[in-house]
C-alpha cells in the first residue's frame, strides 16, 4: 500500500504534497528536518493522508495535485478528507 499525504505550514498555510509507502518513516524525516523540500516551510502539521493500492497510483495523484497549484483545492481535500480526482 501507498499514501498521498499533505503537510501544512502553521504560519502562512502553505501546503506540501507527498507520497510514500512508509508514511511513518516519511513523516519522521519531514518533522526531523531531514527533507530539504520541507525544511524551508518551518512549523509543519500533518493534515491529511489517503491510502492507494500502489506507489505508482499514489505518485500519479501526487503529481496531479502538484500540477494544479491551487491552495483552495488542497484546502477542500483536507476539509472533505478525500481526494476525488479519479483516485
């Protein structure tokens, strides 16, 4: 199994979208300051995750979300608790 997850910066509300097969280890890396792409975001909160059958599917959804570059869509996913884009 694999996950798409969303982290959010507590100061300015910016989001980070990622995917992984080991969500616990991945979050440990993010919160431990070992991931360059999230180190600049500062105080992060884990706000969402959704499971997918394969890493390939999770990465596909992650890429689609990142291409959208729409904060309002990510806010809706977090609020609804579900990704609804052909998942």
